[in-house]
C-alpha cells in the first residue's frame, strides 16, 4: 500500500492551477499531469488524438470524454505515478470525476484530495488575456468560463459533498498561494 497522495487541482481557467501544480510537483516529487498540456502536445504533433481534439480546444469546448478517459488511465498507471500525482485539468465534469473514483478503487492506491483555487471572474479574464496562448482569445475565454460554470462547478460540489474539497484564495501573489497549498496538503 502506498503512502502517496492524489491531488486534484480545481479552479477556473487562469486560476493559476498549472503554475501551482508545477511548483508543488517539484516540492513533493510527484508528477504534474495536465490534460490541457497533453492535448496541446497531441495537437502540435498532429497525432490521431490531436486531430480529433483540435476543434474542441480551439473553441473552448470540452473534448469528449471517450477521447480522454483512456489517456488518463494509461498515464496514472505509469511508474512515476506510483507514489502520487497532481492532476490539473481533470476531472472537468462529474462523469470524469466518477470515472476517476472507479479507476482508483480498481488500482487500490491512495486517497484523493481536491483543492479549489478561488479567483474572481474579472481577475481571471485579465490574466488570460495577458497570457496570450493560442486558445486565449476573448471569445474562447468567455466560452471556457461558461463551460467551467456549467460542467466543472458541479465537480466542486461532488467533492464537497464527500468532504474531500479544500478551497484556497488564489487571488494573491503566487508564493502566498504556494504556502497556503502546502499547508492544506500537509
Ligand atoms: P486552462 O489553463 O485554460 O484551464 P487547460 O490547459 O486545462 O486550460 O485546457 C485547455 C483545453 O483543453 C480546454 O479548454 C479543453 O478544450 C481541453 N481539455 C483539457 N482537459 C480536459 C478534460 N479533462 N476534459 C475535456 N476537455 C479538456
């Protein structure tokens, strides 16, 4: 039985999940697994997955679950994920959260802790426009926020109801957020 931990980073696009996940991944020596990164890589190398995912990502829509679930399962079974991991960008809807629970029961591994980075909408929009990634134009940003509210907000409730959710104020200096995260992760 492993003593590791699965950390699930939740929060709207631009909340700083990626930056914080990277930081904590170094600190805790567990891999940072970002579905957004995996998809962008697949798109830039035009793999079959990348070709199928491209229009969804470009429009700020969620990529269909059947394209992602196998990918996540394979990734979590890799050796470096044995003692824990930080998931960033997954689960993004309730069916994905349920899939993850079933998968982890099957792998009989370790506990999961979900952490929400809380950042107000006006701050988010400013940050994303500054970031200037290819899928960061104003229309796509607006759509990603809508999708977040519709599909991902219920994931927060899902973990809250099971007493597995912590919330952190993400609207402050990155270093302060990292400190708060470390305190919550323990
Ligand atoms: P952000 O940093 O804006 O939160 P990500 O890098 O996590 O964005 O994801 C970028 C895009 O990749 C999303 O807008 C979506 O199209 C797709 N994507 C990433 N993760 C998932 C997922 N778990 N389910 C469906 N689509 C996803």
